[in-house]
């Protein structure tokens, strides 16, 4: 299978550069990162949205920049303007305009110490995928005030890889297993498996209160809640505007006097799904600064030393059909979360 390094690219000579006020006029603060390029799409990129293709091609460009050049019509597909949602086809010809970026953007690099930490966090690697134990506090993507995220950092750690992309996301404050794909074919295969619920993802979380009734299979609908600190909410009307079905299985691992340690099997992957479902069920995740019980969070910080969201992606299983490989990766709770559980158990046992 071809990868992104095999995409045919024609570099246009300087005299062919198309003038543009927003992108092709240099200034003392800007540097030319790319000249005009015409890229012929191969089969490995067929079906990919043009915005996602550009975000990969223009690695140092902010997302706002990519969407601006699309909106202004500077990007052309087969000589026509392209909306961000346009899906590329095999043999399409994409014109990418000259790109100027601030010098500091082009030269910014991830600290060596962090790259060493990231390297040590690799749980598994083979020809198809990489599994990483993401620490809490690290966003999977840069942007919106985040200097660099997991994927940008990993590309600097492993520049020799012709293709590396996130398969799925974790919230910034959630720790645990994240999948990366090493080819577009594997990425598309894993995305389809996620849609078909063929990848088993399990989390551990500490919730407020004593869980009742054993295993619970919860289905409801979530809706984006724009303009609010709580970005997602549970809605009772499944026909509500842009409401999406969410589904999880909750199993108690340990029930204490004030808290319960739960395993959550995620069957759909909606934004903040576990956190919103548990808050709606009356058992918010401890340490949750958006959907949680703020008074209980303060008590937990003082009594059990919990200083962040208690949500950890700890177990992942699936079979990759293209290779026949079976993956079963399970990791322990990180030290800070394990220490909080230890304090609860010491208190419970006197």
C-alpha cells in the first residue's frame, strides 16, 4: 500500500508563484515554508477530506490558517474551489498555495526531555500500529493555546516514519492507552472497526457515591452544549438537534463508603461520554472540573490527594483483520491515581 511519502508532487518554479495578500507576501516576521504545489492524489488518500489532507501536508500551519486558505479559494481541486468537507478521489489534482508562517512557528521544537518521556511511554509497536500510555495533562492535538500535542510531538520523535496518525482521541486530562496508525490503510481499517464496535475499550474511573445494582448498560443521547462550560449534555429527546446516541457498560470494581471504583466499557466514542453519563446518573467522576461535584472534589483533594480527573484508559483489545494480529493491552493505574485508591482503602480498613 502506498503512503503519504509516495504522493506525486510537482514543485512549481518561482516565476509561477501566484500572488496572494494573505499567504504569499513575505514580511520580516514570516518565512516561506512551501512554494505552490500540485499534488496528485493516490489510492491511499482517496476518501480523505481535503481539510484533513491539508492539515497533514501543512504540518506547522495552524488549523485556522488551513481553513482560511480553503475559505478564500486558494486551494483548488481539479482547478475548482473546494469546501473543507470535500472528499478526495484517486487521481484528483490538488493545488496548495504558497505558505508563509511566522519564523517561530516554523522553528518551534518539542523539548528533548519531553520527547524522552514520550518514547518511554510506548507500550507496543509493530509494522501497523503504536500504542502509547498518554499522561494526564497532554492534549492529543496542539492548538487553542496548546504549544504541541501528542501527535505533533511523536512526529518530531520519529521523523523517519512516512505516516503516523491518531486513531482516536482521549481528553487532555484523561490518561491511558492511545492508538496510532502507521499507514493510511490501517487507519481507515481501525476507524471502520470503531464504527462497527469491533474494538473493545475499557476505562477505570472513581465516582462519587456508592454504586447500586451491579453491572449497568446505559444508553442515552448526548448533545453539544455550545457557550457553556459543560460542553456536552444528556438530552431526553433523541430527535433533539444533532443529538447522538451514546452507549456504555458500567461495572463496579470496588464500592467504598463515599466512592466507587468502576470499570467502563465504551461502546460509542462521544465527546465527554463517560463523564456526562455518570454525572447524569448521579455519580460524577471525581476530580472532574466540568461535570463533577466541586465541593466533593475539594474534599477528595484534601483527604485522598486527588488532584486531577480520575479517568484512565487501561485496557484495549481487538483483532486487526488485514494482518490477523490479536492485540490485548492492559496497563495499571498511574501512580497518582493508585495512591488515592490506597488512601481510601487505608481509611476504610482503619
